[in-house]
């Protein structure tokens, strides 16, 4: 009889990274529940957590390479698949240019540390400027604001909801989605605790969302006018002399310039445009400045609009002017075990080093906006995308103007997908290379511990052994990188497995063993915040 086992790990399907208790018998999943002993999520679980079983057992999930022959799919072996893909990429780039091959990375890549550790060498060996990801469809305005304001795209202050007393939330709905660029599992209980101690949650949103429904106050804003509202709050802070920047003063510059710009946006001037009363705008500014522990936070709603970058910058400015940056109960920077953003940290970002061929749109951190993919495929000329690679993404469904992109993908000379599903996008691929499912490989949250509402660390061990002959995403990327390099007469060394690549910034020792040599695998630990100043 097969032994029943209990596994403790995180759900890596969204940013909340909630702790799970998974009960198995052999390869069969008996149950998935929230781990009540997890100090970060405290037993909370949303439908995504239980969906891990659906993915694991889905009969439609691909388990080996598939090649499209006309309208049907045939199984092929890994050797044939790797050789076909590497040959096609190099032949296309030799015939046209490196830019003739484009690549798109979907959100799940950030939720999978094998993709993060081994994806960069693969992208580098392609040497194409046509690199795209879901980042430009969602969070890029915040990363760009932090790049210009704090010097690094991932130096992103997150709300200390557990200690704040006034929370102004603009264009976010964490009751439905959990946090975004804010790892905050069990948001419902955390906001209830805020209100129980006498605090307020005020929501600004054109919709009566799930979060607005539980807020102390909800103000409907006219879509696209958020920047005016934010500048009216800044205007009020200056006009009523509400600034509280004592501990931040040595680090500030150009405050008078901000004051001069904000003069044109008084509450009286923007009230009719935004749909929010003058008194309400003024009250928001006063509460943010006078409440000892207060936060202004905004996410997707303020990002995917014409003035997304400006809105995200203005929110950071408000938190600075009210003295709510780098204080308990305000906005803080997490100190993760791996990936802590310190002076000189790599990956800080860059702006406009290259531009898209057709529309001339600027890049950010090496990526062009995903909205130009279709025109780069359909417009003839030097640099036209002829071949395309997608990894864990479905932009035909998730990106703007999917109909045009659908037609553009059909026009390509070839397409490759690293994915374990045939979907609206991957159906255009000539070959699909499926990696293992989330529960079939170990995992460490390289990205989201940077944005956790508490300093926390956890290593996630394998729950279910992968089928013989299957490959992890990092193994697929390794093999393709080496083969493409060989065909380009370049030498590259295959990288070791992901866990061997990470340095720990929280200890003098190297590697994750500095944590997990003394902590049992799968456990989650919380350690204290440290302030920047």
C-alpha cells in the first residue's frame, strides 16, 4: 500500500505565494489546503491553490514535444525537437538578421525560478532586439517610476498594511486578485484587522469592486483622470503646508519643481473632470499627511492608461511628501534572502536604448512594448520578425488587439512555444516544448519575496515526481542555448540546476544552504523588517 504523505510548499500561481498543505498517495493528490502554520498566509488559500491539482491531472496538458503537421499534432522525441528548433532559429537569423527572431515571455516565467535563472542566457544567445514580455502590459509604469526615482526598477516600496491606519487605494482590487507587485496573502483578514483597530480603507475606482465593497469609503473616479486627482492631492499638500519629510529630507531633490508643477492642478480645477468632490480630495491629502501611519497605493488601474507612468510616480511622491516612505505603517522595502536590491545591484533597468522598427516606441530594460509585436511581424523590411518564440504566454488572448496578433502569428515562417498547453497562441507553433508542471519541480520565489508584506523565505520541494523523459523548463532552455551557440560557433557552458545559482544576501554564507541547511525544506520563515535610513 502506498504511503500517504503531507507536503508543505507555496502556491506559485500568483504573487501571494500562499502556503499549502498537500496530501498525496503516490502520484495521486488527495487534498490541497491552506497551511495554517504558514506565518505569511496563515492558512489563507484562494481558488488558484486548489487549481494546482487541476493542472497536474489535466488530460489536456502536454507531456512531450509536439510538432504540427498541417492541422494535426504529432508526438516527436526531444532530440528531434531540439535540433529542429535550434536549426530553424539560426538559419532564420543567418538569412535575415538576429532581429528576425522575436521572443515573448508570459507572466508564469516570473513565477518559476528555473525560467528566471536560465532564461537570461537563452535570450542573450538570440541577440535580438525584438524581446517582449507581459511586463509592458501591466506593471511597467511602476517599475519605470521606481527606476527614475529610486535608481532601480525593483526597488519598489510595498504597503505595510499590518501596521497602517489610513490606506488610500487607487485602481487595485486585491479582494479579487490578491496583491500586485505586493505579496500580501490573506488580504481580507489583514484589511479587517486594519479596520478593527480603527483604521480606514478608502478606495478610488470607477467600478464598485469587491475591495470597494468592504472599504470604509469608495469614490468613483472618471477613467483616465487619476493623474489629475493625484496632482490635486499633491497641490493640497503644498498649499496647506502639510509636508512631513523630516527623515527623508537629506535624500530629496527638486521638491520646489514638484510644487510649481502641482500649482496648476488645484482640487477646484480637477473636481468636475475627475468626478470627485473638492472636499473629498482635500480630506485625502490631510489624512495622508496627518495620520501617523498612512499609505497611498495604486496598481493596475492606474498603470494601463495613457498616464500610467505619471500616476505611479505621483503616488511615490505623495508617500514621500507625507513622510510615509520607509516607516513602519507606511511603505517599506522588503529585505529578501535572495535578490535584495542594494547599491550596485544588477538589473536596475534602462530606458530608450533601442526603439521599435515600425512605431519607434522606446524600450525599457531591454524589452520593447508587447503592443508592437503584430506590426513588427506584418510590416515588411529589414528587421521584420520572421520567427517567434513564446514561453508560458498567451498574448493572443491577453494582449491588446489579439485578432491582429492572431493573424500576424499565422504569417510567420516558423514559431516555437515552450508551454504545456495548446491555446489561442501556441496553436500557431510548429513545435511545442512542454516543461514539467509546478508540483513536479522545486521552486524558490526569486521575484515575489522582493515585494512581500513581511520578510519571509521558503524553499519548495518537489511534490510529485515527473514522468520519465520529461524536462524542466531550465533543462529545455539550457539545451536550446547550447545548441544555438554551437551552430553560431560560440561556446557556452550549460548552467547547473537553479538552486545552485543563487547567492544569499542575508548571510555571509553562500547558496540557499545558509537557510535550508538549518531549516527543514518546505518551511516558511518570517524575519524582522529593517528600515533603509
